[in-house]
């Protein structure tokens, strides 16, 4: 396995990681922004007001996107394992 193959796999892994993490992080950031604007408008400074909705949105996102995320990860892993014999020779 040469450096080119290693860096290609590393690049593909990082791209997949960014896609999957952003899928989970963007809805949570959006809810956090909305709650922060609500807190600024009403001057309510309660920490649980931001924490609980973010966790609920994260769990809802995982519930809805979880099967797709696991399928993408399994497909990527299978393709990686299938490439291993070609890299050794």
C-alpha cells in the first residue's frame, strides 16, 4: 500500500465523517440559535431551556437518520474491507 492509497482512504473517511457529523450537528445548532434568540428577547437565562430541546432534537435526528447513517457506514466499511486484498499485492 503506497502513500497515495493511504491518503485516498483517509480523505474518503474524513469526507464521510464531515457529512455524518454535520447531519447531526446542524439541526442542533439551528435549535440552539432559535432558543438563544428567544432567551435574548425575553431575558430568560435558564441553562436547561437550551439543553433539553437540543438533546431532544439530537435524538429525533438520530431516530430519523440513524438507519441511513448506519447503512452508509456499513457500505463504506464493506468497500474498505474489499479493497484490502488489492492493497496487499
